[in-house]
């Protein structure tokens, strides 16, 4: 891939909403969250390694990862979190890059929630677009969507890069602090830019 966009943003910033709009314009979106999910679904290619590393009790009856149990473990055990990530991250990356190579949209967007935190992803993409909104807005959206308390959402946010770090890493910023309708013109403008750059880098 000569040219690939990395799309990121904090939890609940609007990455999926934005990704859907780029896809509707003809971009190929590769969603690393979806890939992570499928790797740990029944028959997922990460499951043998997870069972070998953590034990059969971390798979449920259907053969998917027991998410609740794993969440509980890695929440209190940084070493276990690192071991899980060592299994998942390279597999997510390989599957995402393969999907990107196979894609036939006008250009490829990798949606990566923790892109700014990942040196490998930052190296792999040509350009970073950050979906931005004020932290209070982010908090309110995630509390409403996931039925979480303020403290729970703040704990997740504390484990991610800050709003400032994501803005500093960005080549392009999409402001999603307002209404969803405010996204379309911003995305249309960036789509034209990405089309132009991808044509240039193909020659
Ligand atoms: P996550 O990191 O949790 O996967 P995300 O960054 O992909 O989240 P979305 O799922 O797109 O974010 O949006 C989070 C929630 O906020 C969703 O319920 C979505 O419908 C809502 N939302 C997104 N943008 C707006 C907006 N501009 N105004 C109001 N609600 C919005």
C-alpha cells in the first residue's frame, strides 16, 4: 500500500460514524476493532494461542474468548494485559494489512482506536486523521451509549492518549463536537484530498 490513512479518536469520539461516511464515498475502511473481535470469536485464529497462554477457562462454551473474564484479569494484572496484547496486536496488524491489500476502494482507511499509542501503526500509515470532540462531550456520549458511570468512562479515557496528543499526531482533524450533520462537509473535503494524494502516490 503506497498510501493509507489512519483514522483515530478517543473512545466515543465518533470514529465509526466518520468511517461509515468515508466508506459511503468509496473509501475502503478496515476496522481493527472488528478484526480484533473476529480473531477472538468462535474459531478465531487467536483462540488457540489465548487458550494455550491463559487456559481453557478463558474460552466460553462456543469457543469464543470469555470477554468478561479476560477483562477482569487484565484490569488487575498488567503482565496479563501485555501477554494478551502480544498475542492480539501482531495478528490484528497482519489481518488488517492483508485486508487493506485486498481492498478495492479508491484508497484505504485503517480505523485504529489506539493509533497514536502505537509506533507500528504510526509508521505504517501515510497520514493520520483524528476525530476530535471535547472530553465532556465524549464522556456524555459513552455514558449514554454503554450505560457506564462517569468514573468508569474516565478510567477508560485515562488509559488512552490525551485529546492533545491525538491532535498533535494528526495531519487532519475532524471536529465532531457538534451535530452529526456537521460531519459530511468535513469528510467530503478530506475525501477529495485523499483521492488526489492517492492518485499522485500511485504514479
Ligand atoms: P468507540 O471508540 O467506542 O468505538 P467511536 O469513536 O467509534 O466509539 P461512535 O460509535 O461513532 O464513536 O460514536 C459514539 C456514540 O456517539 C454513538 O452512540 C454515536 O451514535 C454517537 N455520536 C457520534 N457522533 C455524534 C454527534 N455528532 N452527535 C451526537 N451523537 C453522536
